[in-house]
């Protein structure tokens, strides 16, 4: 395990007969086969705790033994990644680890690596191979020795500060150039802290010592990246945790200019893939916790609330408390918490209400499933109740048999292999990177409360005699506004994370969305929903582009319409259409064109436009297999009846 030595993917589990399955995959690909089946099997093999050798073996099977269509990723732009690595060191041996780690997350990754030392030159040359590649993500990886440059260790503090400023300024210009060229995700790798100290414990007294310079430079990079919307790949933090000896081999550097060792390559690839996936909304959203011997010691049904091992007074009690503290902190930043336990529900709830040392309380839990059904069944119910995909859940259970059952029945649920010592579980979850995030919005901080309110709404709906009275009783108010800089991070987050109620699943960077704010031919709308239980935050986004018709009036084509699944079933779609139609009319539009582009996750909205009165129309350049293009004549449009009050948001 990584907690006790070299970095490894110790939270993953070993599939049975891994090598036999790899040989079978090779044989299958060589013959007649279904590319989608091959993709699923390759993903399953990638979800093993692979070392460098097995990572390369799997990658070679996918890269060299196969034709371009031998393994097919699911449909949708978010699954295709074109990653350019602009590095000052040799990265060729890292490519396999990055591709396999992306595969582990359902991403098909193609890499572009310029010749050694030519990354920035290609970035500055519009005729280069880099521009022909047109990356969707660019990773800047400057090695520590290049970052130091010619700075003398005895240089004065102001000279060291100026060198750091100049280095960060050069990178900032490079970030901007990449963004301007491709509107892509930009990732900045920190520098490995590989230099030995010159002063010892008081290294900070020598401002230009290589060790201190790199530490300060990494801090500067994080600050600049945060301001520029650039994602950080923090290899320095991981090297500090694992030890430099397992991340960097000096002999390998001097012999081949390779900064990251082969030993650390699988973890390095996983770090890259989780940041790429997070930007595409593919991080987990919910943490599902078992109870007995997971968040407390003992069995509440047998030992009673007073007999549970929890809190100060014992090492084990404090260890269980540390997991509760970690879960509560995750909830505070936007992760949804649920309980999945084989227990009598009343007895299980009593521990939350009565034990004086419980950090987690019932108000922290968005969905509480304590019964005697199998846990796979309960996880399905939790996902449905929370309107989350099963692949958005992380399930934590101390019992290996329960974990094995869930992995077999629900392989899409992330079920980590936990350390036996409960004190190590929080670090295991952190190391696994399930909840990797590249933004934190106010809606994230309020998410747990929103899901708890949804549970109350569900109870109200169950008690209502009819749907119409239920919706009226919610006292909903939908507020709308054009996109604005204040809410831009949340808008971008919704665009990149919403999968089910998303008509086209188009993904956009923050820079791309920001460009729409002032675009005269683009209608942008954000929607916030409030009801008598509270504020749901920004829950829907619509983007429509003007289309020059042969004769006026113009049409507006809805390229993006998405909505948070938290508010499904409340008639928000009709209220949203009323606003979109009204604003299109203000702009002189005569009709709306709605486009549905099918993905593997958005089948629930296949009939969305038809239900709203859009009539099929011919648009061969827009229609995809199984998709829909429809038109709504605004001259004859009558606002749809809705129990939702509508108003415009105040300007920020």
C-alpha cells in the first residue's frame, strides 16, 4: 500500500485472472468483435492496481495491436481527450500510464508530445504539429532544474523573487496562448522538490537555495493558476507524502532526462487523468457510508448506542471519528452523503441522534437506507432517490464480502479496497481522488442542504393527493438572467457536470463561456429556482445561437439546454421555455430550433422538445443517429401553463 512505501493504486482491487483476460482481449481484438464490448473489458482491466509493467502491457494491447476502431469509447465529446504534454523533461514513458488512467475513468485519450525541449516553440508556431493536433487539454510540465535556471544559490532575496516572477509570467503567457488557440483545459504541473537542502531545517534563510526557491515557486504557481482558471497538478505534494526517492531517480534524470520515475508513473498518470476527468464533470458526487465498524466501532443493534466505540478515550474510537470528520468536511464542500447499512432503521438512526460523540448527524445525510436488503439493491435506490448516476457514487464498507458483492453487481460504483486500520481510511479516500474538483462554488457548499430539502419535498409529494396540488404547494419561483461574470463558475460547472437532463451534452471551458457574455448573436440564460423549502441555486442553463435564415425573421438554435436533476418533475421545463421564447422574441426571432443529440446518459430527454410542441424539421447538418431537430413557431406561441412564478434576477 502507498501508505507504507512506494506509490501504488492500492485502493483498487485485483480482478481475477488479469493476465488471462488481457490475452483474451488481445485475441478478441485480433478477430471479429464488438468494439464497445472490448472497451468495457479494457476499462475493467484498467481498474486494477497496476504497476508500471502491467500498465505498459495493457496500453500496448490498446495502442499497437489494434486498428483505430478496435476499441470504441462511449459516445459524447466528454469521453474523447486530446492531451498535449509540453514538458522540459522526457515524458515518453509516462504516456502509457496517462492513457490507461484515462481509460479507467471512461476517457479515450490521445497524446501529443513534441520533440524534447520543443514544447514552447511549437506553442508559438501556428504551423506546428501541436496546432494540427488541436488539443482539448494542455499539460505544462517544467522540470525543477529548468525552473531554477542560472540562479546562484547565494543570490539575494530580491533577485530570487524577480526570477520567480519572471518564470510565472512566462508560463502565464503560455497558458493564455494555449487558451486563445484552442479554448482548452490548461493544467500546470508543480515542480518536484528534488534538491537537497543547503542550510538544513532553516533553509528559508537562504532565499535562492534551490530547495527554498522551488518551494516558493510552487506556491506562486498555485496562486497564479487560481487567478487564471488553470488546473494544478500537484506532484510536489505527493512527492512530499511518498518520499522523493520513489518519485525521482537522479540516475534516470542524468541518463535520460526523465524526471518522474517509472515506479511513480502509474500514480502520475492517475493524477493527470483525475484532473482531466474533473474538468469534464466525471468526478464522484456522492459518498455512501456503511455504519457498523465503518463510521463507528461495534454493531449498534447488538451493542446498543452506549456500547459503540467512538470518540476520545480509545485509539479506535478516535480513528472512527476521523472518518466522520472527513466525510463531514467533504459534505461541506459539496459531496452528498448517504447511508447504506444492514440494520433496523430506527436503531441505526438512534446512534446519530443519541451518541454524544457523533460528528455526523441526520441533517448531514441526504439519503438514509438502513434495512435488511442487499446493499446493491439499496445503492440503486439511493442513486434513484438522489437523481445521481451509479457511477457518481463511492461506497465505503469495512466488510470485504459486501464490497465484493457491490463490485460484482454494480461495477460502475466506486468501491475502494479499504485499509484494515480505520485510522487510514480517510487518507485512502483522499489518495483515490474520487472527489477531485477544479472549482468550488457557493452551490457546492450548499449542496448537502439542497439534497436534504429534496427528501422533504419527496415526502410532501408522497402525501399530496395529486401532482398539481403538490407543485402549487411548493410555491416555486424561477428567476432568470443572462450569463454574468459573478455566476460564471457555477454556469461552467453545470455545463460540464450535467449528464442526464442535457439535450446536447456540449462541454465548454470557462473562457469559451465567458466569450458568450458579450456575443450579440447569442442568447444566454441562467435560471435559479426557489421554493418554500429554500433556494435551489442555479439549476438550469440555456444557450441559443442566432441562425441567419433565408428570409426574416431569424431563428435561434438552442445548442445547450440542461437542468439539474434535483428539480426534475416540477414543471421547470415549461417555465424555462416561456422565458426562452420571450427573450428570443425580444431579439426579433420568429422561431426556435431545438436540437437533441443522444448520449449514453441523456435518454430521459429524448422526447423533451416534442413534449414542448417542437415539430420535426429537416436539418441534416444537425441531426445525429437517434437524435431530433424540431422547430417552434414563435408567432403562434402561447406561454405554457405553469404553477411557477417567473421573474428576472437583479443585476449582480
